[in-house]
C-alpha cells in the first residue's frame, strides 16, 4: 500500500474523530434522551423493522446491550417489540409513530449541526468536499460488499 495513502487515512482518522465529536454534541433542547438512545432510534428508523440479531450484527453491538436500550425506548412508546409467531427465538423491533417523530427531529438537528459546522466554507470547497465524499462512499461500499 502506498505510504501517502496510509498517511492520509491516519490524518483523516483524527479529523473525522473531531468532526464526529462536534456532530454528537447532545442537544438537550431536542430531547432528554441520552445520545446513545437517540442514535439507535434513528438507525432503527432508517434501517426499518428488523430482528434483534440482525440489528445487533449491523450495529456491531451485543444483542444484550441492545435489549436494555430497546426496553427503555419501548417503555416510552418509541419502539415496538414483537415476538415472531413462527419462531419465538426471533424478536422484531420497529419504530412507533412517536419514535418516528423523535427520530426525524433528531435527524433535522443533526443536519442543522452539519450546516452550521460547514457554513463558512466556499462554494468551491463545498463542491470539492461533496465530490470527494461521494467517491469515498462508492469505494468504501465496494470494499464493504467484497468483505461480506
């Protein structure tokens, strides 16, 4: 692998960690829920109804950790849990209408933070960054598909 490529990846890890930290700042005006609960709610909303084991695999999180999060979200009527009638070992989770509303508010807040963070870059830099991110997504998705 080229040394320059590896160095750029290392530099981007630091910059992306900084960016991630800025974007994850909790918005207490939006919700009293901890960031981790909001993140899983949004990802369940975006990913759609799914089995617990599939959600755990896609989140790289043990199912037991997700169960405790989902229990809290279920008590607040943000998530719905269903036991599979054909195979009781399978538990399905989906977002309720109330959960959808909060997920959409959270996504809007995230988008507003992105807009704020990048509000001072030039049109040219925005275009360059947008095209670079598109290309990066294409390549990373190819790598991801090849590894499955």
